DNA sequence: CGGGTGCGTGATTGATTACTCACTGTCAAG
DNA sequence: CTTGACAGTGAGTAATCAATCACGCACCCG
């Protein structure tokens, strides 16, 4: 059009950009709270083309959620790798630190929260379960910790989500401190 | 006009019915996923009148959320009362059982999940924090348990939410069992 | 009786939004 | 150069929904 050298991209490159935009925007406003137009704007393409790349908003959200869990798994793997000690509990501790560092920007965490809330949509619920399963399995296998320890790992991870979504980390009142003390969430 | 009756006036009766309907319907479909019309239908009144009783959808949701936490507090109090032993840990255990029993129908739990997801709306975030604060404070004061124990109580409560929203209690796969074993969620 | 006060509603409105369609522009192979 | 496949879009459409408005109806006090 106006641009003489309008280089066409491959659809896969665009798809990637759209998924990344979707992660950010859905994380900020949730599934129902985010118009596809917002995703398109952030990816700097037209809304119509987003629908060419992803047949529906739902499938776009699922793609973003799946990517979210991929990133989390990678971070856990990296954290485990960097653990000095290879005993179960130290590995779990290292993974916890890696996760805490990862969710510093709130994006991956909020996407999970919104996915949970949107679990009324069967495809979203399934994707969330798949992601959770992969995390639990990975943590269990990689750390070789007891079931109880893995359960505790996830439980305190959920507590970390609660702390972050409600902004308790910036709260110094006594009740907030009860929840936040000792929990690494940067 | 000075005083009609010592008992609730008609509009307050309606307001009460609307709040109860709102709890159920918002729990089922979330804040953005629920039209006010659905609340009205369930309360068997017109949509217009719902807006006379509550000035906006947002305030209606907040009212439902506040009621949710009131019910939870009452259940925790009752659970603590029924504890045979008055030492901190037994009281916590009794409260956990009471909470698990309470959320058997998923309504109060789902409302919390949806509130967390809708915390982008400042008034909803504030209400959620108030509710959480009241729970934490009550648990701490009533049980007289250590901060660490209270923190663990909440963390495993959040795990319980995760289990229920994803339907893990009906899942017998090994990864699901890691999360569910020993968690009371009926 | 008359009239005021508060309960209650059907119809509407204006904004938003998921998704579609008809279309233009690009590029590489033959 | 032509062709055809693919990248990309502006302009819709049909549906949904928060919120309002104009209006009745029941009851009660004087």
C-alpha cells in the first residue's frame, strides 16, 4: 500500500507474534474481558487476520495458555539444572526460586488465574488440566521428591498466586504478613 | 413512613433474594460471563428492578462476594466451636473440615475464583482483600496457632480450590492423586 | 375519596464485540 | 508476462448486554 517495500511475512511468524500478544493481553484483562481486537492491536495486524490465524477466540486463548505452561516448564527445568545439590528438597527449592523469578512480571500467573475462571469453557478447562499435569509430573520426576513434598510445592505455589493477585506483597499489615512471610515471589 | 414494620420491608426482602441469586449465578459463570438478566430471572424479578436495588452490576457482584465471605466466616466459627480439643492445631483441623464441608457445592469457592479473576476492577479487588483479611484474622485469633500454621492453612485451602475447579477429585491418575491425597474437599 | 409513596415492569438505547466477506497487494514459478 | 497461491485488510453484521425511562399498580394516611 503506502509502503513500497511491504514485505510479506510467513503466517507462522505472525502466529507466533499473535500468541505472544495474546498472552500479555489476556493476562491483563481475562478471557471474556479481552476483545480480540486488543490482541490484534498489540500484534500490529488486523483483527480479521487474527481470525484467519486462529479460527476462534477460544482457540487463541488455549494457544496462549499452552504457551504459558511451556514457558513455566522450561523455567522449572532451568531452575532444577542450576541446583547445586541434587537431593529432592534442594531441587524443589531451586524450582520454587525459578518459578518465583519467572512470575515476577505477573503475566504467566494471571493467565493461569483467568484460565481457572474461564474453566467453564470445556476446551479451556482441558488445556489447563494438561498444563497442570505436565507441571506436576515434571516436578515429581525431576526432583524425585515425595508426593507430600510435591503437593506442598504446588500448594504454596497457589498461595503465591493469591498473594500476587491481591497485591499482598505490597501490604505490611499483620494479616498480610502472615500469608507472605517466607514465600518467594520477588 | 416513620416505621412500617420491625421486620424486613419488602424491598429488603427482594434485595436479599437478589444477593442469593447473584451468588449462585455469578459463581456459575463469572463476573463478565453473567448478564444481570440471569440474576433477575433466578430471583424472579425484572432486570430493571435489579438495577433499582443495586445501582450497577459491579456493586451487585461485590454484595454477593461480601455475603460469600460472611458465610465462610460463619462456617469457620461453627467448625471451631465443635472442636473437641481447644489446642491450636485441632482447632485449625476442625476449621479445615468445616470449610471443606461448606464448599461441597462449589458455589462459594467458584465465586472466590471469579473474584480473583475480576480483580482488575478495583472495587472487586478491595472487597476480595477485605474478605481474605477477615478470614485470616479470624483463623489466627480463634485458633491462636502460629503464623506458619495459619499460612499453611490458607495455602492448602488454595490447593483445595485448584483441585475443585479443575475437577481433580474425580481424577484417579497418578499426578492428580499427588495433589488430592489427604486434602479434605468432600 | 384522593393522592402520595414506594414496589415493580416492558420497551428501548447505545455501546461493544465475535466473526465474516469481499477485496487488494505480494511474490515466485513457469 | 501470467497465474495462482498466499498475506493481509476495511467495512460490515448480528447478537448481546448494562443501564435508563416512562409508566402502572398497591397500599396507606388524612
